[in-house]
C-alpha cells in the first residue's frame, strides 16, 4: 500500500529521534531569531536545519518544499522592494523599476523567516512517522481529535498530490491536453481541480465513517501496541533547545531595561 505521508524510514538517526525533541527544535529555530531580532540568526538556523536534513539523508526530499516557496518569496521581494512605505534610498534600478534598500531588507527578513520555518518543519515532517507523533501526543493526554487533526495535516499534501496525479492520468486518457503553454494549462485547471475537491470531500466522509467504526469516539482508556524508545540524546537536545529559547528571552529583556 502506498504511503500517504512524506515520511520515509531510511534508518538514519533522525528517524529515531523522539518527535517531541524535533518539536522543541522547531520552537527554538522559529522563536530564537524572532526574539533575538538579529538577521544573522535566520541563516544560522537555516544552516542547522540543512545540516540535519543532509545528515538524515532527506535533503533531496526537502528541495520541492523549498522550490514551492520561491514563488512567494519572489513576490514578497518585488512588492516590498518597489512599494514599501519606508522606501527612501534607491539600491539599484532595473529598467524603469527602482528597488529600494529599506524594502529589500524588510523582504529579506520575511523571506529568511519563511525559509527558516519551512526547513525546520521539514526536519520533523520528513523524518517522523505521523502515527508515532499522534500516539506520543495522546500518551501525554492530548485529545484523539487533536491527534487526528495533526495526522491529517501531515497527510494532506501527499494525498492531494496523489489524487491530482491519478486524475491527470485519467483526463489524459480521455484526450485532454494537460501540458504545454500557460494557456493550455489554464484551460485544463478547472476540469482537474473540480474532481480533486470532490474526491477530497468524499475521502473525508469515508474517513469519518471508518474512524467511528474503529471506536474513535470511545471514552475508554486506550492501550498501546508498542512504546517508542527515546533516543539517547533526546533529553539533552530538548534541554539545549529550551535553554536557547530562554537565553534569547533573557537577552531580549535585558536590551529593553
């Protein structure tokens, strides 16, 4: 059966690290640069995330996620580089367009923040089995409904991608042109997206029925088939990430006093 999550068990150390340790890293990677307020902190954590992804042999799988964000990043740079309210100093011109230093610096801050968040989440998503994360959350007292939401978030992208691929193959077999120039792709968009939306709604209903059949709404205490052992460095790594957040908070508060 084909997996509907982005996770692949490649046997590296990163897949054995406890999900909560990866969540602690995400919290540190996102909050420390924002609390610290220094631009260089974003590239620092981006580099750390890339190192984790490379050492876990999943960097190649993260490339499509990064490539997808570049459309958004380019748009941000264009809008703020040209039209930001704080723009005063022209940095360079491109034909009739004037790009301003203030807007580009602001766009750089936003762009690095987005890239940092994507890569830090990729460390968790690409190396963690969704069911393991959900089980650990439920063991800590979280509602099964919350776990289901998390599991759905993990699965929605690969599930939609797989459905889109199946529908595209079906439409091609009927003679529809789905590849070519921009006009051809635009004409094929509506016939492709409508079945994807309908299929998602049907899948949601079928999943809800399947969950109830399996006792999702039962109020009795659950038992677990297996316990996930902690990685030897989980506790130390979690403490380090929390100390980084605490250190950033203390440093930030000290600058205000």
